[in-house]
């Protein structure tokens, strides 16, 4: 496969599980993204999809990879309408792709294990219900690494390295999708909902736009070195980091995406700010 045939990498922002049924600009974006993927043809047509979600961190720094043939759903949320716990997304897994992921991670010295019990979480099936309502190709979910007690720079560097290892799959017909949230502060949502109700219009937390702007800067960087330096040094040093992400789980998929991207051109695909969240999405290596 030539560089022109290499599949792109995507970072998408998923919201809560209600996104599966409610209308929104982000839901519309997902539907358009799915049509774009379905238009891929020839060497650019994916044979499988590898997804990382901000809702799954491996145990003790070990990356987990789902190896099951069937993708059972994991309803990893509480207090939502009953209809959401009855939703189905009948996608298939790919033991072949999962085995390949475990193989390349092992060769790179990244601890990884097969997972057969845990289902696919809502960071995958909720956006994919919109993107590919009737999935025709296998989808494999893998985890991030649990590094909560490590320095931020080390955590960022590790997940960029993880992405670099996975990047070779782009030449093997695999579409890599990192599902997180560009700005994700659930602690502040209630306060901004009340403020918005009082003001009669949506109020957005003051840290959302500047931190989201940093992601834009990183995604649009001209060189791989510049991009990775900003994703580690500038992000770790940002005064908005822990407001935008009290925990890093929904940010780290972005680092995996830029690692898998290498030096490929980044594009901003979608913008939507709400309360204490940003739903930005990016592509890397996508044809014009």
C-alpha cells in the first residue's frame, strides 16, 4: 500500500448516551462522517475499524484488546431513560485484527492482554450508531493505559507512542478512530446548566474555547515534531488543562490519534461548544 492509499485517523468527541437518540449538530456531523467513510473505495476502503474510547483504561498500565467475535454492548452509565439501556448495535468483532494489535504491541514492548468479557462501551457504540447505523465491517475496541498517578507529560508521551505503534495498521486496511471529548468537565455541567437557564441562553465555561484552541493548534501543526512537542509540553503546561479535563481519560485518545497520524496533515472537522464541554473532531491524513 502506498502513502496515498494509507487510511486516515480520526479523533471524535462523543457526548453522553442520550446522543444516540437526540438531535444535535454533533449527531448530524456523525451521520455525515459515516457517509464519507462509506464512500471510501478501492485500497482506501477499510476492512476493519480499531477504536479507542476514553471510557476504558487498562488495568495497571496494561492495554486491553477485545478479541471476541461479537460485540456485546456495555451500558456504562446511570440515571438515563430506560430506552437507552435497550438499544442495540449489532457489530462484529475481529479476532484477526485483535491478534494483530496484540502482536505489534508486544513487539514494541507495550504490555497488552486479550479481553473477552467486557463489552463495547458507549464511547464507541453511541457515536457509531450515528456514524454507521448498520455496520458492515468488523469493529475492535481497545483500551488506553491506566497511568493516573504518573506525571502528565509521561502519560501524554506514552499514548503518543501507543498511537505510533498502531499507525502501521493504517497500511493494512484498518481505520483508526480515537473517541474521547475535546473538553470534558462533568463536574461543572450542573453549574453551567443553571447559569444558562438563568441567562436564557447557553453559557459556556471560560476554559472551553482556549483549551479547544490548543487542540486546534496541535492538530494543525506543520510538522510531526512540532505537533508532538505541543501535545506534551504545551498541553501539560496549559493553565486550562485540569479545568478542561479534571481526569485525562477523555483527552488521551487525542494523543493516540496524533501518534498514529505521524506527520500527516490534520484538519478540523467539527466544532460545538456546550456548557463545560467541546465536541471538536479532527482527521489526519484524510484526502482533500
